[in-house]
C-alpha cells in the first residue's frame, strides 16, 4: 500500500502550568529556548525505554493528535495518515532495527517527520513527539525528531545531543557494550577502552582511526540529515546546490582518507568495480540494540545480485548511462528534453542523479547509483537473505565510514565526478585573477603537529533503565587524531585605492604519492583538502590577515556531551537565564581536530595553497564576513550557498599548464610539513 507523504502537526490541549506558553511557542531565545532544549533532552534520554518524565508521560497518555487539526499547516493530513497506519498495525514494531535504506521503514519515519514539520507551535511539536515516542519504532522516532528539529523553524537554537550517546550501539564495539551491561548489573562504575576493529595483520587497520572516528561518523550522518535524498521543497525551502554539495562533501572525505593513507605509507584508495573482487573484508564487531550482530564480509568476495534490491548487471547499466551523459554533455529528463551539464552548474545535476535525490530530473532512467550501491555492499554477507541477517554497516550513514569499502565506493563515485570535471575547460588567468590584489606572503604561526589523544563518551543510554536498578557512571574511551592549534598569516596588498571584499580559499595538497614520486599539478589537484574559506574586507594598501585554525568554515568544535548539555540546560531553566549554545547548534562539519591529516614523525610535505578572489562577485548573502561555521561543506539552512564559485574552485578542474597559477598574483603556494607526535603524552 502506498503511504501518504503529506504532513502536519497537531498542537496539544494540555497546558504547561506556571509557564508562559505564549513565549514558549514563538520565542527562539532566552528561557523559552532553554525549555525547548530541555524537552528535546528528555525525549532522547534512554530512547529505547518508555518516557521517564511525568510531564511527557502525561502528554503521551492524554494527547489526541487529531483533536485540533487547525494547528497543523497541512490541516492534519500527515497525522491522519500516520494514525491510520498505527491503528491498522502496519508500523514497524518497537525494539527492532531501523535503516533509512529500507524503503518501508523510511516511509514510516517520514510520516512522523511530516507530522512534526507541519506543526505551527512548539507545544504541538512536543505533544506529537511525546505521543509517538511511546508508539513508533525507536530508530524511526530518533531519525524523524532529528531531521525535524534541524529543518523546522521551531528548532532554531536547539542543540541535538550527540548520536553516539543517544544510540551508542551504532558507534561502540560489542565487547564494550557487554562490559557496560555488566557494570550496570553489578552496580560498578566503569570506563572501558574501545579499540579499532581488526589487527595489525590487516594493513587497513593503520587508517581505522579515520573511518571509525565517532566525530567523523556524526559529520557523515548529520550531513545526510541536513541534505536528505528524500527532501521535497514543499517541506519549506529548496536545498541550494544539494547535488554539488553531495559531490563535494564525499570528494573531500575521499581526499582526506587518501591523505591519511599516504601518512601511513599506504597507496591512495582504489575504486571498487562491480565485476571485480572486493578484496577488503570487514568485521564490524558491533551489534544492534535489537537485531543481532552487524554482518561481516570476508575477504575476496565477488559482487552478487541482491534479492529484492538490484542485480550487478543493473549497476553496470546505471553507471554506463551516467557516463554516457557526461560524454554527451547533457542529461535527458523524464520528458525526453536535454539538459546541458557541460558548464559549472552541471555538477549539481550530476550529483542529483548519482545519489539520487528527489531533485533528480530522471530517476527512473538514471536510477539511484549511490544509494543502491550502499545496500549492495551492505548485503554481500547475505545477498539472498538465506540467514535473515540485519542490514550491514553500509546501510546506515552512522556506521558506513567504518567499512574501508565505503571509501572504495566513494572513490568509484568520485572518479565519475572527475570525468565530468575533466570535460570542462581549464581555468584561464582571467578566471583566476583579482585585479589589483596581490598575495605577498603566506606563513604558518605555530607548527603543524598532530597527535593522538583519548576521548571519553557516556554509555549510560546503551543499557536499559530500571526503577529498581540505579544508574552508574559507564563510559568508553577511544583514541582519536588531534592537532595543535595554529594560525595562517597572510599578507595581501590591495592596489584598488579603496576597500574591497575578498574571498580567501585555503587548501592543503599532498605533493608525493606513496612511492615518493612527486605529483604534477594536474595529478595532485584532485587530492587537495579544503582547510578554510572565508570573506574579509581588505583596506587600501598592505593588509596582514590572521586566521586561526579553530575558525575554519569546514569544521565544528567537539560536541557537548549529553550530560553537559542537560546540565547547562537544566541550570538555565531553573534560574530563568538565557541559554546560548549557538556554537554547538550544527553537527554537520568535519571535527576541528581532524582539520589536518596525520602526517609523519619526520614530517610529510604538503603544498599550502591560498587563493584570494573578488568577494563582491563571489558572495550570495549579505554580510558574508559574519557567516557561521561549517558553511563551506554544509551550506546555510534555507539560504543560498554563500559562494557563487564552483565548490573546490580553483583546484576542481584539470591543470594542464601550472603557469596559469604561478603567474596569477592573487594566488600563493608554499610548502609545509605536517609532523606527527607519536609519543604525545609520554613527555
């Protein structure tokens, strides 16, 4: 039966005693925000158990979602559809795994999302969230709540708790989870060390710290929440340049992974091939909360058809159709019209059809290469359902990067995008120059030094809660890559006789392959890592620009722990003071501590590339100097992407003649070394 995918939210009749509902419903600052934040915290605490807070329990028991449909912007269409599914017993049961790649489960989660996104007031949002929290699958609830808070105007200012502390099973090894249960049952507080999967016998273990980094996992899953492939503009706004962002974010993940491999004496990652062997197996060592172990995949597996998903031959056909479109320079839409892609906007359409998203001009013909490939890889351990295995790690955005084949898959996708980029003409000097502006010098203040430190996160929500057994402090610690803070010192001369707005673009590019052979400009540009992009007004004459690594528009700071988030929120609610957590509002973004690749103990050479372009020509928003963090790879919710240039400009196209760059005065390249301190903490 085809589900309705309409939407709406109902407001509750239940009043909040001694609380100003008027401000609660409309205000996104001060005490109203603190109360909203507390509501979300309470909804997500021990999400696999029943609600433990009396106010929410009362709402879940007394609220009637269809009692007043005027409080929904869709007049209650979505809530009616969801309640019909619930009444007829067609919804996924609780205590069962959830995967966004499962079509039916996704439809159910989106029904709840549509209820929440159509609420007119926070009161209605909360009433529905509490009501359905007790009745729908926990995974579907968490997903729907997160994307609704991210995209609803009612969610502005709310900081979502880190998923690795809300659903820890998806981020934590089974051995550690078992120890957490034992600690709870014996009432013995504990902190348990979590190792990366595999052993030193597996060379991929050298870079497991990157794919299994829980901050990286959060970036990946949150990006797909910020830019979901199922998004329709009727939900509120257009996701500007979504297809191009899909390309750029995953290209950068792949480029960063390659730099980590080069840092560890490994070749850059090779792409997968549908008709060749998958050499690297993977044993996740993780379990679902309900549903058993994540399936393993042995070494040297040939791709098999996956029942109910796709044949290997289907994937080859979809790939050939996309490559044909690149070769021809146009996409054919569902009406048979040709859409030109041999221009700087073509990458956006290409991203839409490769993923594919609702924005695809012809999903029936071009399919969903990326999404289907995730399922194909995830099911290779049980392609015919013989053992009734649950989804593999590739079928969850939270866990996908743990599998080394994730990067092989995205190198495959990346090479398709590169084929398109290589079909475009190289940039000329006029494409690159900023008349009257000269970059005189670039230097680093501080040493580019990386190290491993230890990160601790709570496992309290990993174990069941009982009124008869008290909670104890249970946590896991894991090694993670970090770096010393540093600053860029950029000297720029503006000869234009007045102030000009400049866009600064900073990239870090490996200079040699794994054999020590130096990359040419044309070979190396595709491996460049975006470090920062920002706007700055240049006064007439000499300018000394200092930019801190912590200010990067690519990264986000460490997430607040769930416990710290609750502590700050409860204090603000109790005191009636304002709650300002703006710094942590967005989870989409590379963790700041992963800004630099690991490098080597004796230093690993990179080219540091700084380009300064005309900000007035590049900007798409007012006051671009005041842009928030993470806009480089995560954009701005509901607004234009804040840069007209192609993502990756000016290193996104082939460079057959490097003199174009060397002779452009507003571009400067220097060589730097990234050092790794293998004995950090020993001295």
